[in-house]
């Protein structure tokens, strides 16, 4: 895996968390990065910027377990506007895609 569950738990502020959540998030993040880069196996050594992307993806998954959306009311209930934030995993950010594009294998 690109990110260890222990490393993920430490960054989340829950050291020693041995639940299934960090393991699953680390596994999913590894799959997302490897799939995007079209890697069949991990390079040795793995570039540090790729590790940072995997950690960011895993953190987004861990910090929003239910993948819930949220609503916020910016000006109170009287004539204000509500903003909806999609909480589900929306894929890689543009910055993450730019980083991974450097390591993406092109088709022959």
C-alpha cells in the first residue's frame, strides 16, 4: 500500500486506531492512485509526491466516513442563501491530477 493504516491514523489524530476504517481508506487510495497512473505494481522507490496524493485521498475518505453532503446557511434564515457541499468522494482534485500525470504511463 502507498499509505499505511498506522500513518493515516497518526495524521488523523487517532494514533493506535486499529479499526477497519484506516485500512480500507489506505487500500482504496492505493487503488485510485495506481489505477490513475496505470501501474500494475508499485515503483521502487515510490515518488514522494505520489505518496502525498495517496495520503490526501485517504484522508478525505477517513474524515467523511458516511460520504454525507452538508448544507450551510450563509445569511441566516431570512432571505439568506444556502450552499450545498457535496460530501461524497468526487475523485482527484486538479492539483492531484497534475501531480499524477507526471507519473502516468501512456499507452503504447
